[in-house]
């Protein structure tokens, strides 16, 4: 399914979820959703019966939001002491939780993704405080175990996501339940909780579709530290203990560091003297972030929107993957007007709220965190070294040869599946088909007779790019169709795409194909791959690859598990 399509989402619960459906459908945030809310109280019927009327909607995704006291029959008995000693009911509830989880796992094969909020008891359900967490007796202890059962059982399916509904409620600061509306219309949750749930569900869906933000652009003065360093001097800025305000900025930097460590890129855009500002970053004793934590910077007196465009070009990333953090309302307003695709939130005025605000942002949601994510900053820093080497070279071919690029082709494996699916779902610029598939769906497709999928790791003398390419085929007799041709923007401009296509055509022909075809699905951001393939087809045939126009560049060494392909001469 193309990311351009509206997704169809089915809501099912033991209470009325129509208010959530309206919020999700009316929200202008991606992805756009068409909602069907099943009648309340039909959860087990929907899970058990693939022919239930709710499935006639043909949903792509299912949100299954249930309340434990309603979905687990014995939980209500435990709360009300209605069935003998609590210890006897305890084990019955756990068995009911297992049965529910098994039904969800079975039903998950009917949709691309299932989202299940964790079980949380209403805040007004106060139980005996000395017993509620006692092992084998209390509902608080029991509910924690029941949720762990869900987590364990759901791990068998990559397309089931367990959402933290406890966090939703704890973050509100307002009532999460509405007893009056439950009595009137079986609407258990308050408008505030529905709004929070809608925002969190949308963020998870964006993460699964590769629409997460990738870059945080930070101002310096009154953003990373308190005060104006050019006026106050490094010794007078507020940063770190014992100053309370300084501790707030220190906490904000620690939160940024955490995002950097999980793969979000940090960038500086500040009106300052570059040499002086970088010196402060490197030498101030209370700085959490150092120069090595940032992949790029524009520290000058130019227009910030202009600098953001330059940064996007340098990183080879779209501006809609950027988040701009600046304390100045004027700077934020200017960026919003000139670059509306950049996410520019209003920062809290109080420094004490900066770290909590950043932690609560939903735009960095992701499905997995792998080795590629953990090394992303280092990979971009290595790219700076490559660009510096280019500036010293007399021509591009000499530069490419000096990089000593090696491309390693490997059949898709279980251990590379997560990264391959991430690449398929997150890549836009160099993505042939723009199709999005969950891990298991892609694995099952690749395992079908006549299909094949290969991953590509790229390294050079500056470092390891990681798994940055994915090519898949579908064979029909002697014709091989390239279904997926995906490459990370990190290796664009180095003729790696030529090596991947050269390998793909050679591999297909080795497998018996006498014709290799490909179709570029046009999207709003994949012009680079459209331009690349335009010169690879036979004259007058916009589908068949011309073998004379493809080959492995001599500057690149390509190795494969089975055999080594020779560079084209």
C-alpha cells in the first residue's frame, strides 16, 4: 500500500469508541485514516469470527481498546469480592488474559497492524492498599502480570503493538474517565483521554510508515543554555548545578543526548560567532552535548530558514524530517512562514519545562531501534570526512576511487529482516515501488516461490554505512521484475546505485531471466530514483532494463556470498 493512500482502521472495544474514531478521522496529521467503529461489546465475536460484519470494512489496521474489568470476567469478581478468596480468582484472571491474547494473535493475520492499549483500571477503582500489590492476591499485582502476558504472547507477531495506556492516563493531569457518559452512552473515557489516545495512535502509525522526524535543529542561546554567550561570556551562562535554571538546561541537554543515542540527528542553527560558540560547546564543564554529538551546524548571522535549507541539502534529507527548536517566537514564526514543512513547536517559556516537553514529543516514534540507529550520528560524521576528501580531489572519479567503496550483497536473512523492513518503510527519495510492508509480511513475500530479496551493506575507508540497500525480484518465466529497489540517501552520489542495479540485473540473468523490467511508482519525494532509472531503459520501452546501460562501476568492489561479480569495463 502506498503511503499516499488513506488507511482503513477498525476500532473495537468493550465500550463506545466513536469519539476516538472522530478524532482520528478528522485529524490533519499523517496518516489520513478512514475509521469504522464496531459496536461496543463485540470484541470476542470480532476476534473469533473472520466473517463478523466488522471485517466487511476490510481494515488495514485494528485498534483493540478494552477495559480489564469488562473484558476479563473474573477481574470484576476480584474487585467486588464476588467469588470467594481473591487468591482463587487470581489464577482464573491470568488464564482469561492468556485466552484473550491468543485470540488477538490469531486475528492479527487479518490486518497489517494491530494496536492494543494496555489494561488499566479506572482511577476511581480504589482497592485495599495493604493488599492490592500483594503477590497472588491484589488487582494491581494481577493487572501488571496480565499486561506482561499480553507482551509475551504478542511477541510472536511483529504486527502487534502494545501501547502504554497507563502513560496516557498519567500524563493527563485531568480525569481520564467519565462515569456520567458511561452511564448514558457506555463512553468510559473522558474527552481528554480520547485526545491523548488519538495523538499517540497517530504517532505510532507514523512510525510504522517511516514518517518519523529524523533531525532536531537547536538554537544555542536560551535554548541549550541560559543567557546570551556572546554578551554574557561562557562563565556567566546558566548551565548545570548549582544554579536551578542551569540545571534545567542541563536536563534538556541530557534529553537531547538520549534522542541522539537512539538515532535522531542533532544539528545547530544559531546566530553567533561560529568559532566562539564551538569553543564553548567543547570546553564548558557543564555541557552534556559536545561538538561530536552534532552532525552539522550553521552558526552565523544569516537567515535561519536559509540555513535550514542548506542543512537539509548537506544532510541529503527532506525538510519535513526536521524539527526546529528555538526560544525566539520571531525566529519560529519566520521559519513557519518560509518553511511550513519543518515542524516548529512553541517551546515552553519556563526552562524547567523544556526537558519534559521534549520527552513528551510524539514525532520521534519508531518501531525498532537497531544498530543502524545507534550508529547514525557517527555515520553522518564520517560523511563529513568524505566531503572534505572530495574538496581535496581533482575530480569525482579520483575521489570515489580513494574512498575504497565495498558493497556486500547478501540474501535476505532473519537477522537482517528488521533493518530491511525499516529501510523499505522509511525510505522515500530512492524507493522504486514505495510499498510499505511489516516485517513478517515482507519475509513471507520474499519466501514465496519465484521471489527473491537481497540486502546490501556498504563500507569505505571512512567507516561502515551499514545495511543501506534492498533489492527484490519476482520471476515470471524468463522475465524478472525488480519489485523493490531501495537505497538510503546516505550512500547517494557515490555510484552505489549503479552497483546495486548492475548486481540486480546480473543476478537475475544468472538465475535464468532474459528480460529484466522495473516500474517507478511516482511519489512526491522519489524524483531521484525516477531520474536514475530514466537512463536505464531500452529506447522506446519505459519498462525493460537495457543491460548495456548497467554495470558495476570500476571504483566499487562488489562482493556476494556465492560469487564475486566483475566490474564493468
